[in-house]
C-alpha cells in the first residue's frame, strides 16, 4: 500500500509531503509508475507561493537508501526556500532601521548644550513644602496677570498678590468687555458698600463724575460732601419738579430739543401713573395723558413758567379742549383714573416733594451728586415713586453727550426693581450706557433678589434678568452656602468659583469680568474707612 507521510515543519515554514511505500505493493496498478523520476520534485521560488517538496512515488524494489536520499533532497529544497524568505525579511527590517537612523528625531536624552534648558547634573536637594503664597515666586503662573495698570486701584489679587486695577471704560476700549455696566452683590456686613464708595470716589481723580439717583439710607450724603459734591435731601423742605427741562446740549435745534423734552416728560408721567394704578395704561388713557401734558405745557409757557405735576393733574380731571379725535367729555372720562393716580404726588402722602417748581438746582459739573431719600419713610412702592421722579430729574443731565464719562450708582436696587415701570426705565438706561458714556452700578444683596421681581416668566422678571445679562462685570462678595449655587447658576460660574463664594473674607470678592475671574481683596486707607463707615451705630465707642 502506498501512503503519504506529512513532515510538519517549524512555524512559518512551508509543509513537506513525502510518499512512502508501506507494503511494496499497490492495489491500483494505474498508480504504479513504470520508472523512478530522474530528479527531485520541482520547488516553487521563494515568495511565490507555498513551497512543496516531494520525494514522488517510489516503485517496488526501491531500496531504503534511495528513499532516504529522496527525502533529504526534499528537505534541502524546503530549507533553501526558508532561508531565502528569512533573508528577504531581514533585508526589509535592516532598511527600515536604517531609515529611522537617518531621520531627524529629538534625542532621548534631550537637546545638547544650552538648548537642553536644564542643568548638566542632577539637582540634589531635599524636598521642600510650602504654601502657594510662598511658592508664588517660584511658580508665577498660578493666577491671572491682571487687567493692566490703567484705571482705578482696587486692591490686591488674592491669588497672585499683585495690584488689581479696574476701569470699565478702559476695558471697553480694549475690547475686553462688551458694556461698562456692573453688578455688585453681597450679604450685609461684607464690605460691598465700602467698595462701591471707594470705586466712585477714586474714579473722580480720573475725571469721572458720580450720580446717585436715589440713596434710601443716606449713606452717600457725607461722601458726596467730602469730595466737593452735593447731596439733595428730600423730605426736609426741598422740592423737585420732575418736569424740568434740564440742561440743553449744545448744538441741538429748537424742534429737536422740544421733541426730546416732551418724550422724556411723557415717559415719566406714564411710569408714575402705571405705578400708582398698579397696571398698564389703556390706549385712551395714553391719549388723555398726552393731551393733559400738551395743554399744561402750552399754558405754562404762555405765562413764562415751567409745567408742573399739579397742572397735569388738573388738565386730566378738567381737560382744556379736544385732542386727537377725543372730545372734552371723552378725555375727562378716559383720564379720570390716571388723574387720581397722579394725585398722590400732589395731594396725597407725597405732597410737598414734587408738586411745584424746584427749590434746588442740579449742577452736572459737580464731582458727585446724590439724592438723599433717608427722610422719606414708607413702603417700597412709595420709594419707587420717589425714585422715578428723582431719576427722571437727573436723566436730563445724563442725556447730555458732552457730559463726559459718569458713574450712575443704584444703591439698594432690589427695592427699585419691584416697580415694573421704574425697571423699564432702568433697562433703557442700561441699553443706552455706551451712547451716553455712563457706567451703571447695580448694588443688591444676592442675585436671588431678582426672583422677587414679578412672577416666573413674566415681563418684569425678564427685564430684571436682562439687567444682569447687560452687565459685563459681576462682583460677588460672600454668599451663604445655599445662595452660592443659585449665584453660580445665574451668571455661569465654574465649580471652583462657586466653592470660593462662602469662604470669601470681609472685603474680598469674586470679580467676573467677561470670561475672566479674579479674587480681589479691597484695600482702603484709614481716611476712607472713617468716611465709608456704616457700622458707627453698631460699635460702642468711648465718649469724647
């Protein structure tokens, strides 16, 4: 019987098959060759396919020696093919290694000489541990570089120890903020009022003026007088006429000026009426209010006087003539509720404040002007009415394009934002800040105060959130831990910044200017601390 024996080669080498004769006989005569092959079986060239070395068939009578010779020949052919294949692989590996040697790579040990940027020998010193404040000299890139040296010195960066300087007009000119408005929030007793007063008074040295359209606690009166300004104290016999024209800008034509004054007066009357009635005015009420204003202005100017609120209220309750398709009787009916609403400022609990010509003047050239409302006590709605009249009286100076750069500071702004009409006026002033050259500063206790403005999703709430969005500078002093999360969500603080808020020391605040953040410690001189002190009645001092 003739069979085939498989010679299994090593891994990666071709197989070898060799025929063998088991019994020297063949059951199939057709398979028995007539004579032995003259030469070994052919071998395929290396790399051209599978190499098969075979000893072929061995006829009967072949000796063991001949069979052994055939097997050796087949193995020799297999070994030659394997050596050729391994030679090709080694040549390819040598070529790849030579290409790597010739390529330009950075040495494993780094550049040589000065280009290595390190010492030649290993530095052998003992490990040293210190705080980040001490190591700030060795590692100077742990904190921001600051906002430059142009502007008002505030204090020191708590992270780097460097001086911190801030000026909204400079930052706007450099393109680092999109608007000059700022929000200052902090719980009671953490120093936010001191920061606001320091920022205002130090800005005066750079030619800026400061307006405080409403000071409910009277804290700015002593500051305004100390810097050479004035404080107008309402409720002590002084009276303001909110319909005053105000200073006229140079170069404006008569018709343009009259139109601007009428628009400002009518907007004020609408705000006051809506606050008094607690609702928006109807279209016919707008018409009646406009007619009363026009008739009052015409009558006052005919006598050489300035129109006042009593004249407007009188024309609402007793119109002087028809107006825009409405008869006298229709105007009287349409303006009846508006007249009684405005009557609170003339005959009600606010009588004597805005019901006649102004007894004090407004000098826009003074370094600081404050309206002291501390002598007026009442509800937030009452304060909002007073603030509306007072701010309108001051807006005439703000509208002057030649007025220069000015700070407008709204202290205790949370009380003002509860009046939708006054909130709308504030938003208008925020939007026009760049055109007017002013920077508005809104001072509140916490950002959650905005949740008290109107209902969720209401127009008033959206206006309040819009004021916050229109502030490129957000200064946050210490907040309670529960408020820190709300504050971070409202203005988009990072987790690291949120964790900083409850741990801020007194006089230390997180400044978020655009997308940059700083923790700043406010520094004051002894004279400033004495001037800005709001704890005088809480601290027992020995009698003189």
